[in-house]
């Protein structure tokens, strides 16, 4: 059992939980994605539109397939 606000046991080191879309689907992503310009733009848009006010959980209110495309692009090696 973990305390409220602590990192869930199923989240590997160097990762974080993000909730996406209307159904709050849970994704575990690498922290390094937060530095990618495409992912930063997605977070900026979510902040501007929704102010991240969802019980201290990171919620990105976009289509799940769009989110997965951003993650795929941000995860691919840069040339």
C-alpha cells in the first residue's frame, strides 16, 4: 500500500504517470520525454487550456492516439 501522492509501485525509476483523454487513460512514460520540444508543446497546451487541476495528477486532455503519436515521435532518435 502506498501513501497518497507517493509514486505507485508499478512505475519504474525515471518514469512518471500521465492521464490522457476524457477517460483518464493511464500511461507510464519516461521522464526524458519531458525535455522534448514536441512533448513540451503538448504540456504547454494542456496547461494553458486546463491548468492541470485534476487532483494533483498530470492530465493531458487530448485524443489518446494523438498523445501516442507525440510519444512515438518524441521517443524516436534524433538525426
